[in-house]
């Protein structure tokens, strides 16, 4: 059974997928058997033959050269670009936690280092119907994963990142580190990095600039975040 790490973010579009691609690539380039899994993806494009294309998973699969099949990368794919709970209310195919658990366990057994990407931020409703209420934080807690937070390097990130870390702590999800994305190295960003570490005690483990093709982080230190 391999180790795993959950990638969350301070919100949608902060760069979780972009950074995850670099993380998995870094591990694989160092010779580690690293894979990717996402429970639910919404906003999928439709191919000419009608199949839904899970953009996040396809991006990481390509950038990190995993060579995995779509079925093994994502459990639920929704076309509508809305939260999974709302997409599922419209399609009538809600997320079944036991299926996510089984798919996750299978992926974890196959790879030594499994990186699981979340949908949206840590409080993303995955399922909200008469049968069940399931929020992303419940899912991560039930799967027993530690988390790494991807946050934008710029203005507003202290609030968003500290709130995310405090919520993870409330849900007993270990926070392993923060990666600041779209880093330019300005004095304000340097202060954001310092303040996040000072206010939470959680280290900023890497900085990712626009268009970076490699993660500037030691592969062993990265691998040590997985549990
Ligand atoms: N460091 C970066 N350099 C270049 N493009 C980026 C970077 N970070 C994010 N992007 C782009 O911004 C968009 C949103 O990022 P994405 O990783 O999909 O966010 P999330 O997974 O958090 O929703 C995508 O088009 C992605 O390619
Ligand atoms: Mg994504």
C-alpha cells in the first residue's frame, strides 16, 4: 500500500492542477512510482465522440507522464462547470462515498506516492440531497489523508490560507505545507510567506512561478510529505 497526499487550495482556479502536475512530475523524474487521483471533476469538455474529457486529470497525466487510463484517474465527471453537488442534482448521478473510497484505495495500492486533487477549496459540497450530505472536508477526513495547500502568492492570501489551515485543523486533517503559486518574488509576497508561516506554524515548502516547468523542491523532502 502506497502513501498519499491530498492537494487542496484556497479556492477554485488557484493552480491546484498546475502545481499537482509539477509535484507528480518531480517525484516521477526522481524515479518514484507516483500517480494521481481525483474523486469528482466538473466542467469537463465533451469530445467529438461524446465522451467527457476530465481536463485536470488529463493535464497531470500528460505533464507528469503517468500513462494512466481516464477511468483510473477520476471517479465522477460532470460536464457542468459548477460544484459537484449541484452538477449531481442536475444529472441525477450523485457521488457515492464507498465508490470513491474503493477507487482511491485501488489507486493507492497501485502507486507508491498517490497525489489526490480536491475540487474547489476545502469546503466544497460534493453531495447534497435527501439521501446524504457530503462535503470535501468530510471525505478527506474519512479517507485519512494529510493535506498540502496551494495558494496564490499575492494580495489576500494570508486570510485565505490561514482560514484554510485553521479549518483543516478543526477537521483533524494534518496540514503538511503550503505552496505559493504565481510567485513573482515581490516584497509583499515575501511578507505573505513569512506571515503564513508565523501565524500557522505550517511551512511554505515551495514557490511556483508563472509557466514553471519544474518544481524547485528536493524530491525526498517532497516525498516525506506523503503518509
Ligand atoms: N504557475 C502557473 N503558470 C501558468 N499557468 C498557471 C499557473 N497556475 C495556474 N495556471 C493556469 O491557471 C488556470 C487555473 O489553474 P488550475 O491549476 O486549473 O486551478 P485549480 O486546479 O485550482 O482550479 C489554468 O488554466 C492553469 O493552467
Ligand atoms: Mg483543478
